[in-house]
């Protein structure tokens, strides 16, 4: 989201007309200065079709994109699917990523729960990668790996 003005604005997110979250765009000091926002802890318990509604209040903000991701909620050695694994190596203070297949233009992104990007890197021709987190504060992070048009995201706890 981006905004160049300070005014009252918000986006309410509803699923089947039940409010599940709210995003408040802030003044990012420019129409192309983007800030990532997350709505956490939305649980959809069944696989039935749902009605998603975004209710906009206020004006003068831009939305670049909206993405919905499924997050694995375990916090240690996490197999993201049959081909990708990610885990926190507390001995070396690194996030380890392992793939059964070679990473062809794979992208690894790590965000904290406030949506701040802590890491963004592209890999090519590797099956393993590590991300040093030695200077990062402890907390919960979202690790997103995109490879061959497939995106997998998981939550890791950095201690």
C-alpha cells in the first residue's frame, strides 16, 4: 500500500460477511513508496467456497497487489511440500532451505509479523541455501519460497 496523505482510511476484510481483519494504510510519503501489510491468524476451517469482501473507507491510497497464502503453523523443521523444507538452525543462527530439485530462479523472502522485509534473494542452480539471522531480533518470521511458479510460506520462530 502507498499513500501520500494523512487521512482516516481503512480496509475491512470480511469472509462470508464476518469481519476477520482490518488494514489501516499509513502515509508512506509517496505514491510509489510501498508498505506490506498482513492480516494474521485468519483461519478457514473447511474447504467450502467462501465469499471474500474488501470494504474500503477513506480515499487516497494505492494497492499494488493482494495475495492470499496458506501458512504452515509449526515452528521448527518444516516440510513445506514434498520438494521444499525450511527450518531454523539455532546452533548457527541460520534459516536452512533444502529442495529436492535444483532451484531455478527461486526466490526466498523473509518477513516479520509486521510485514517488514528482512531478506529477499534469488537463487539459481542450488539445492540448498542458508540465510544468516545472527543480527535479527528474536521473533516470528514468515519464510516464503517461490520456485517453478509455486509459492510456499511457513512460519519460523527465531530464538
